[in-house]
């Protein structure tokens, strides 16, 4: 059998695309398609292996699974052990616990299901403190390995061995069904992105590439070189011009998937494919994929210590060094690892991860941690306690799924009732409001994410239903009992998920909202849009501590100011509290060991308390 240099090339291309995308290299915003390329390659190879063994009457399901284990698990165990050793040295308890959980999930090949259940999507910067975020693709791959050979085995006697055309047609139907499910769930759906059923169409296209390879190579013989070059160009163009923009571009991803399938189908080996550097990169691609992301996450975590302009090259080169070591220590010696050894080893490592998860605050970690405790709030935030102290905040997440209507909207007739409404930007002020109110004041709260607090909103169903209740039942019944209303919203969420608000729709919603509040004679105030940073502000604060002359303005995105000005043109001045780049809000307190934001736009306890103190000084509250 002729060696397939094109597969080595495709693997090299795929891992380079992913690495350049994750490391934010210019022009490679579509580099995430490298994972799609890997899926097509896997579908091609697994179909080829399984069907050839079935045809030769030598296929064994358990033997197949064991070979897959030997291919995937040893290197995964290697990176897991190294990261488990580093976690107690570098991470505080919250991040230690979370990343220990992520490692255990990756070893169980279930991380894709867990990530799919979360509200944040893969492209969101807010999820990128996860050392093993990239393991979702391994989970999808493993689930494919478990199910696919069983499906082919079921179809072998009646279809594959006797009716090849019908067998191929069945795979085409399955491909279309998976693709339809993927498109039907929506490009921005976490489930569509992470789950195997919505991804299997990419594997199946690889399988179809193998099934049609022999006849298409003959028919397309005059065009093989042109098709090869065209496919490679389409891949590069896709990586350069597809834009994630924190969403997934489904239709466009089909282009590199089909281009990969064409290359695999026609099996045309150009001379330069044999380049030793390209082939070696293809050989270490799996290990490089495993190592590049954890090093990048660690680098971003401790980037403030590196003032060198090109310090990003440090994790870049470390990824290659560890990938090469992993290739020679684990991948080249995969045959020495049996299924039993790998299973036991995986369970032991998963147990160690579980211990870190269960005991993240053990005194031992305080003794060996290399990061001083004074920096704890710059590295982690107890987000749940900060945003949801009284179960008055919901979003699409199991951790924020319960809104206590009876308590959060309970009127106290003997006190001044203050109503705080909005989304996570209202929730971030919840604790500060509760701490600041006097004994004769009482707080009501509706912090409902993934929608806007309009009389006729759209977005997350649960939030929409609660706003409907608020405007149709609660407010008409209690408008005389509400003394003040404070509205705080992250208006830049307008393009997220199913909301898709245009500026015109926001203006219309605000006009309806203010007109209704005016008709009830409510005293209401909009707390304005905050700054929006390119990176979590706590990283900027750390950078300034080690480099006092650093200009933090370079990290601020213009979108925040644009939205602030947009709101000021719509909302009457007497009802708008402008806090954008406010001079009375301190950005960092080394004494408290905390910056005023814990991510790109959410206020920390320190920042929220300053905003509420400002409201008190100006007698809004």
C-alpha cells in the first residue's frame, strides 16, 4: 500500500490552523476549522480500516477499541499528569477545582457533553481559562469510535458486502440527517457545536470519500493536480476569511470539509507533500494539539510577568518541545500500552483529579503554591456568590437556573422598595445594593440574562417568560408600592444567541419601557454601559502593577463607548447615570488585592461597591 503523504500534510495543516487561531496570530480567525479537517481525516481512516477488516472477515470490535485507546490515551494521560502537577503550584482553589474537573471529564471522554450544557460558547473569551477546553474534540472522536464500527458491523451483511451502492446511499442519508440537525439547532448553539450527533456528518463525509475514492480517481484523472491545488487553496482561504465573531459559521465550514474530502478521495501525491518537515509536523500533530492549548492558557494567566513584546513565542515553542517529547515517549511506543494498563492508569489519574476537585482548599496547596495569596482575587472570582447571592439571577446554565420569584419580588409594605432589574450587569450590583440599603429600605431584583428588560422581549425563554410576568402581572399590581427602579444591562449582548437585536429594535424597546415607567409615575434610573476590555481587566491590573507606565486605554474596545453614547441619545438625561470611564471609580486596589472588574466587562465586588457608593453620594439611592 502506497504511503499517503497527503494525510500527513492534512494533519499538519489542521494543527497549524488550530494553533494559529488559538494563539491569535493575525489573519487566522477561521483557524478553528482545523478540528473539522481532523474529523474528516478520522472518518476516512476509520471507514477504511473497519471496512477492510470486515471484508477480510477479521474485524474485532474490542481489538478496534483497544487500538484506538493505544493511539489516543497515552499522550492524553501524559498531558493530564503534567497539568495536575502544575495546578496546585499555580492555581487557587476555585480554578484548581474547575480545572481538576475538566481533566477528569476529558479522561472520561465526556467533556463535550459538559461544555455543551454550559451557557458560554467555545468562541467566548470567558471560557478560555479552561486548560482542557480543547478536549471536547477528543470526546467527540472517541464517541465516534465507540458507535461507528457497531453501525458498520450492523450494515455489513445485507448492505456493504452485497449492495455497495445502497450501503453508500445509507451513509449519504445519515450525513444529510446529521448536517440538517446541525444546521437546524442553530450555528450559535453550544449543543450543535459540541455534540457527536451534530458533528458526525464530518466523519461520514470522510467515510464517503473512501467509498467513492476508487471510481472518482479514475474519472477525475485529468484534473487531479488542479483539484488538489484548488482544495488546498480553499482550506487556506477558509482559515483566513471565515470569521467566528463569537459564533459558529456553519455553512462556510462545509467548504474546508468538502475540500478535505476531495483531497482524500483523489489521492494525488504532489512531490512537495513528501517534505520531511511537513510529514514530521503531521506525525506530531496529535501531541501538538494536546499541548498547545494548556500552555497558552497558562501563558495568558501569567502573561503579566513577561514584559517581552514577543513573549507569546514562549508557549508556542514549549508546545512543540513537549509535543515532540510526547510523540517519542507515548505515540511511538503505543504498542507497549495495553487496554488494561491504560484503563487502570486513566482511572488513577482521574482519581487524582477528583481528589483535587474534592479538596481544593487543602492546607498543603497553600504551602506549595508559588503564587502569593495577596493575588488571589486577580486570578479567580467566586462568580456565583457575587452574581447570585439570593437566587435572583438566571441564565442558560445549570448553576443559574432557579429564580426565586416569591423572595426576589416580595414587596415589604413597611419599607421603601428598591427594584433592581436587568441582566448580569444588574446581578453584579446585587450584593453591593443589599449591603448599602438602610434598615427602612428593601431590595427587589430581577436579573435575567440573554434578553433585554423590555415589555415585549425576545431571547432566552425562561427570562422572556419572567419579563412577561413582570409587565403583565407584577408591575400593574404593585406600581404604587415601588419607590425606585434601577436598570443595569450589558447592551452589547444584543447580537448574542437568539436575541439578535438591531439598534432600531433596542431604541424601540427602550422607548416602550420608559413610556410605560413614566405612565406609572415610577422614579427610574438607567445605570450606563461600562467599559469593555480586550482581555479580562484583572490581567490589565496585574500588568500595571509590574509595569506602572502601562496605558490601560490600549486594552479598551470602542464598542462600550459607542453603546454608551447611543443610550444617552435615547434615554432622558435625568434618568441616565453615566459611569463610563468615570473618574470617581478606582480601577485597582492593591490594599484590597482586587481590580474593579473580574473579566472583560463585569464589575467585581470592589467595582460594584464603588458604583453603589456613587449612587449614594449623588442621592440617587
